[in-house]
C-alpha cells in the first residue's frame, strides 16, 4: 500500500477534497446537528460542543497506512473572490485490511446541497483515491436499505449489491438491515 497523503488535496469539477481540520467544526455542525441527516448514521444528533469534539477527533486521523486507519476528507465548496470555502459534507475512507486491500467508504452531505450531484462527484473522486492511491482491490459501502439516497449513490458509482442482512442490527431503537455494495478495481478501471 502506498501512502496517499501526497495525492491530497483532490480537485474535482466543483469541489476540493482535503483532510478535515479543526477549522471545519462550525461547517460540520451544520449537518451533524440535523436528525434527518444522522438517521442512518451511527451518530447521535450532536450539539455544537459535541460536534466540535467529534470533528477534532476525526481531524486527528491523518494516516491511511495500517489496518483500521481512517481518513476523513472534507468536501469543500470553494468560495470565490477571497471568500472562504464551506465544507458541505465529508467522505470517510477506512482501510479495513492492508493484506487484502479492502477499503470502505462513507459519505454525508448537508441537505442544502443534496440533489445536485455533489456527493456523486466527491464519491467518484474518493473511489479513484482508494484505488489509485491507497491501492485498494475492492471498495465497499455498508448502507441501511431504507436509506434510498445512499443506495442510489452506490448504484450511480457502479457498485454491486453483494449482501443483504435482514434485521441484523438493533439500531436507534429498531431492528435494521444492512446492505453491502462493492466495486472491484477491475470493475472501476477495466484493463
Ligand atoms: C447519501 C447522500 C450523500 C446522497 O445525497 P444526494 O444529494 O442524493 O446525492 P448527490 O449529491 O450525488 O445528488 C444526486 C441527485 O442529484 C441529481 N444530479 C444533479 N446533477 C448531478 C450531477 N452532475 N451528477 C450526479 N447527479 C446529479 C441526480 O439526478 C440525483 O437526483 P435524484 O435524487 O432526484 O435522483 C445524502 O442523502 C446524505 O448526506 N444523507 C445523510 C447521510 C447518510 O445517510 N449517509 C450514508 C450513510 S450509509
């Protein structure tokens, strides 16, 4: 596995993807504080202080080299004319196994920016990062099947449904299922 930090930041058509920092806490709070946004995430609704603490913790994950390393990429919508950019969402990149070159990704975006392809744009760039820089053989996402927007995103990315677990978790007070969507390097970039 190669160390990918040199490959950051990533510029997409409309976004800048770069490691999350402490300075992003206020922007992250804007979406971490919304019940509809955390509904399918293993996160509570956080108040400002809790969200800041969480961002500080996640900003400390700066290497993706060993099993269980995690990197959080802030999706920044660059400001124009000297205006600071705004973090409108973030992508998680988990290195699940170095030996087996398995990487999991996750995503969350502020609802003001849903429905415009920002998550797709960020996720495509994150997939490229996982394959080309982290050296993944397979990238997967774990999604609650009721999370239609996330399922649709997996499918837009070309991920296949690999597994469906039924009522496999007691999550936020109810039985919930889990779907695993995945894509292989050979499917991402056929030889
Ligand atoms: C999952 C999540 C990121 C998806 O957001 P999204 O807005 O549906 O995804 P995108 O930003 O890629 O936008 C796609 C939509 O924009 C449209 N779109 C417009 N321009 C587009 C473009 N250039 N490229 C792709 N889609 C575009 C698509 O047609 C699609 O519309 P539809 O929803 O009517 O089908 C969002 O619902 C979210 O943050 N959820 C809460 C957190 C969460 O549950 N995370 C996942 C846990 S597993």
